[in-house]
């Protein structure tokens, strides 16, 4: 049993896959965080644009 455990300690097969998995996880977390921050900004921008368009339509005598 000790021989098996010592063999596992020096065996590096699969280490690269784990490293790539961790890198992909960190990239996904960064992307989600950036998208969440961008969400508030985009909502504000579209609300502003919608209110300006609505104001222009009403000023021109059009219907809403």
C-alpha cells in the first residue's frame, strides 16, 4: 500500500489537465464578473436611450 501511495506522489500524469481546468475556471469567473459589472452599465444606457426616444416621439406629436 505504501508503494502505491509513493507512486501516486511522484506520478504527474493528469496534472496538466487539472491546471488547464483551473485556468478555464478562473477565466470563467473573470468573464462572469465583467459581464455582471457591464450589465448595470448597459441597463442604464438603454433606459436613457429609451427615455430620449420616447421624448422625441412625444415632441413630434407621434404616439407612444
